[in-house]
């Protein structure tokens, strides 16, 4: 997580802390407005699930925050097998092509 924060600070010199985000977050669809918060969420939390839950708890554009923070957390912590299995099971009936795309991607690049 420290390396991610250091890399992010190259582009976003002021990374907020979690307390600041909880008290002051407002909807902001710009990269400058939401990416620093997502970096903080992913690096201050300790797991993928904790990161996504924290992002969803913030008012505003929670699904975008969860998607961005979750992607960073995935790189840092991985996605737990139980969450992965349940997500794929729920996705398959409605979006089988998406599950196949993931399988093709993982076959080529790894999980």
C-alpha cells in the first residue's frame, strides 16, 4: 500500500485521510475529485472487501468509488475466492458473455 500511495502522490499530491473523506466527501465525477479518495480507501483498508464496503458507505457516487477503489484493492489484496465464486454465479445467468470474457482473459494473462 505504501508504494501505491507514493505513486499516486506523483499525480495527486494531496491524498486525503479516511476521516477527511468521511466528513467532507461530496459527489465529484472528475478524476481529480475521486481518484485520490479511492487510493486512500484502498491503502487504508486491509482487504478487498473492506475497501469496497468503505467505498459504498460514502455518500455520493458510491458505485464509481467502489469500482475504482475495488480495482486498486484487487491489485493489492486480490479478490477472495468466496466473493469471486458468488459474483460469477450471479453474473452467469444474466451475462454469460461476461463470464466467458473473464475466462478468456484469465486463460491468456492469468488470474
